[in-house]
């Protein structure tokens, strides 16, 4: 099974050609605090601080720590909660900051 073309991230001599950006219903955020188990406090670009959980597909595969830039998907029925669906590497986070995606944080 191959990844979708728009989800593909390629690095060429330290410069990224494609970085996954938030889609409809997704928001960028920075992890503020580890709450324990699989829960984190994330400050989002819309100004809210959400209690977020690491979704099952990412558990034990992707390690997240304070200060990481992530994509969250807010819950439809409870706006102060969200699921973390993507974590950016340091280079990708720098690229997002340089291109103005993290202005609201």
C-alpha cells in the first residue's frame, strides 16, 4: 500500500518539497503540556487550548513531546477537545513558521 501523493513528504538537501498542511476541519497547534496516558494540552491557531488525545493509529509509533507542532481535529460535539492526527518534525515545523502557518500561536 503506497501513501497518498499529497501526504508524501520529501526532503531534498534540507529543503522540503511537500509538507502536509491542515485540511478542512483540521487545525495546527503546539503541545503545551503532557497530561498523562495519551492526553495532551494543545494551543491551537484559533486561540483555544484544547485537551487532545493521541489517536490509536499513532500510539507507540509516533512519540510526541512538549513544544511539538501537531495537527488536531476538533470534536464536533465538544469543541474544547480534539484528536491529534499528525506530528511535524523540527524541519517541517520551521518551514511552517517561515511560511506563516503558525501566526495565530
